[in-house]
C-alpha cells in the first residue's frame, strides 16, 4: 500500500517514520500529481493557519476536498483534524476543508508549554495508547454519523466518520503505531473496493 502524507508543513516526517515501522510506503504529497496511486492520506500536525495558506497556494484546496468526498481515506492529526473539520469556532481568518462533521476550538488546551501526554483507551484496541497533546484543538461538537473512538475527560479526541479519521493528539512522535494501524485498515478497504469497482 502507498499512503500519502501531506508534506507542505508540520510533522510529516514523523508520520513517514511511523508508516515505515508498519512496512508501508509513504509518499510525500505536495502537488496534485502526487495523489496518483495513493490508498490514503495523512494530514499531519503543524499550524492550521499555515496549512490553509499553503493549500491555496498549491491549488489543492478544492482538489483535496473532492478527493476525500470521492472516498479517499484521510487521517488528520491535530492541525490536520482542524483542517478536516466543518467549523472552527474561534477562527475567522480561514475556513477548514469541511468534510468531517465536527466543530473544533483551536489551541483549547493552552500554550506550547502546557502540552501534556496521557494514556487513552481507544475503541477497538486492547492496550492503552500513549498520546501527546500539543496546542491541541478541542472537539466541541460532533454531528450524527461521527463515531467517537476515544475521549479525554469525556471530550472526544479521536473520531471517525466513514473513511475520515481525526485525532486532536499525536502518537507519531514516539513511534506509537496503533492509531495508524486503525487507519491502514480503512485504506485496505478502500483499496479492495477500488479493485472491484
Ligand atoms: N495549534 C495548532 C493549530 O491550531 C495545532 C497544533 C498541532 O498540530 N500540534 O493549528
């Protein structure tokens, strides 16, 4: 399988390393032609304001939305989750891609030095997963049809809507692979469906 990692900005390299641990080929995606042949896409953490500017500059904003609506599995982490959301409640300067039925609040857990790690129970996984929250957004509203896979203090932090997954935390920075494995299952299904289409 080939998994694209949006490599315009942010911690794309850590996602590539996590995929390498799972013996999965990572493709750095910066332009439209890089989408050819990928079975899924990861939007890494970083700065959503910058993502928004760079997506526009690369002419990828509408293209990416169409790809995801067309069935391409996507996993957004932190800033990536913000980009996928339907609405950012405390942001007026840019709009998200709007494919995932969640409303988010940026930087909801405070500043960089208030970053923290914690272990979370995740639906479908036997062991707890070590997760890092780095200037993370909070998911303040979840639409019908969005499944909550993990919560922190009762607030959703990992969600899934069909082939779209989003976490407000990071696991890729310590080489934890469990959440990525969940995503790769989605990508396998997409690949199988496409084969028989
Ligand atoms: N604070 C960033 C934003 O709002 C997200 C931080 C991250 O991706 N770790 O875009």
